[in-house]
């Protein structure tokens, strides 16, 4: 049995080689890619304190030039905050599905000497990004009868979000002569354009702020 597992593992890894292996032809710049990721969400809403909750994503990547990357992604996960006695037993869970479009810029990748400089080569994976998303929410929130809390209870809704992002992508292996495997880490700011992500909109509406949440994530990227 052990011998069979060893053979299967060898076959599965046969196409993988170190990115900078000797005698390997240089890889062309990637133009396409697929990223599978997971992370944790941290909410900033009327309900506190936040409870870290999962985010899962699948993203198709388009990279027309080395310094620009476009991501067409789909995120699924949840947002949560624990019940807080001081806030009148407010609490919620928001299970969401969110398509997103993100534009990323790799500033150091513009350097003409990055292949010959170790620091520039490593720094070329740094990126900043911005984008938009639609947050499709399925909210389950503790119902409060005080009118000033603006409690909505359980409901579904969709709203626009603006995204800001900073991160790093590092290639770890090549697959054949045309593709590579990378690891991507990112920190994303998600700014909802309304104040009901948590199921509450304190009244009067003029004193409320739009809800937001942050996502800290990792992704495995296959690009070619």
C-alpha cells in the first residue's frame, strides 16, 4: 500500500519543478490565472464586538501586462457579531454571496532591472487594488422592539460595495514550460453602501454610518 501511495504521489508531482530550476526555460509573463482562496472576516457595524467568520473565494485572473491584474471573483461566507449585553442583546449572522471585480496594480513590476536585483524581484509581488462588488445578504438578527435601534430582524437584500486592497503574490513553483503556481496574501477593505449589513439601522438615519468589514485572506494561484 505504501509503495502504491508513493507511486501516485510521484505521478501527481511530476509536472512540478522549482521556479528557478537550472536548465529550465524562462517562463513567459502570465496572462491568465485561477485563484482559490480562504480567509477571515472582521466586521465594523453597529453590533460589537465582532466575531471572526470565514470567507471563501474563486477568482478568474486576467493580466494583460506584468503590472496590471484584473480579478473576476465570487466570494461566499458569513459575517457575525456576538450578542452584547451592553447594546441590548444585539447580534446577527449575515450569510452572503458576493461577485466582485478588482483591479490590481503591481508598481515594482514596472522596474526594468527587477530580474537582476533580488530585492526588486521579491518586491515585484506587492500590489494595491480597488474594485466593486455586490453583497447579496441573508441576514438573521436578534429582533429588538425599541424603535431607536432600527431593528430589521431576518431579511435578504443586495447592495453595492467598494473595495480597497493591499497584498503580495509570490511564485513558488512552475508547472511544465508555460504555467506557474503562486501564493497570494491580501488584506481587503469592504465598504457597504448602506447600514443594514448587520440587520440594524439606528434612528434617526442621519446619525448612522454605513457598515463595513475587513477580510484577511490567502489564495493559491495557478497562472499561465
